[in-house]
């Protein structure tokens, strides 16, 4: 999440994790939401950069990327546990 800063990353991570939690119908808590949102943003930004050569910029773009990445992480964990 370039150009947003630590506080912005925490805010976006928490919102993205909460959005992913509601979409995927899970219940993880605030700390796990923040972690999922930040890690999801890192993973999906890396994939977008590798495929397209760019990522979505700004707060809204990063929120979308982080939420989609967090959903992807939840899905992968469910696949690994056999509950997908």
C-alpha cells in the first residue's frame, strides 16, 4: 500500500478485513481483520503488479484490492482445511 502510510494501512486493513468477513461469512475479530486486510492487499497488489505492471491507486482502489485479497486468503485457508 504505497503512499498511504501506516495509519492509513491500518484503517484500510481493518475496513477490508471487515468487508471480507461479511462477504465470506466468517467471524475473526478486529486484529485478524486488520491482518487479513493488510496481507490481502500485499498479496493481491503483488499479483496485479506481476500481471498488469500496475496496481490500483488511492484509498478506494487499495480498499478494493485489500478486500478482494482478504477474501482470497480466507478462501485459500478454507480450501486447505477442506471447508470450501
